[in-house]
């Protein structure tokens, strides 16, 4: 299993970023995918999840109405569109699949700062 995140970077407050997570090594279209984040000195936090066909989606309250999770099963990729970014969104962002014993990507850093 391999999960490769991309799309992070430095953005000003109020800006946007789109994260991608390219998956391989398992039947991507059969599995729920989840985005997590971890800020320095804090525990890893579940940000958003999307079921295999995209029929159920949920978000942590702090990102509702600002972030959108989506997936393209033909491309084995899950996305996280992040709008109206705030400094408190600064964190390393990871994608996760529960396939097997669970697998994490290496993460992509998002920094929101003026």
C-alpha cells in the first residue's frame, strides 16, 4: 500500500489549497478514505472522511463549510479542497486507509501565515 500526499504549502489567511492523495496497492474504490492533520505539540486530528462511493462524507466541526473532501476512483485519488484557511489550520496533513492494518501517507505540510 502506498499513499502519496501533495499540494501543501504556505498560504495567507483566507487563501485556498487543494491537497491530493494518490493511492496504490489496494482496491481504492472499495475503501473509505480519511484526511487527518497534526499540528506541532498536538494530537493527530481526523479532518474529513469519505466512503468508498462518496455517498457519505463527514467533517470535524472546525472545518465544516470551508473544506471539501472528494475522490476520483478512476484515478485512485482523494482530494481535500481547503478554502478560507486560518492560521489554526497549520499542520501536517495525512491521508489514511484502513485497508489491511491501516496505512498512512508521508504527509504534506500546510502553513497558514501572513
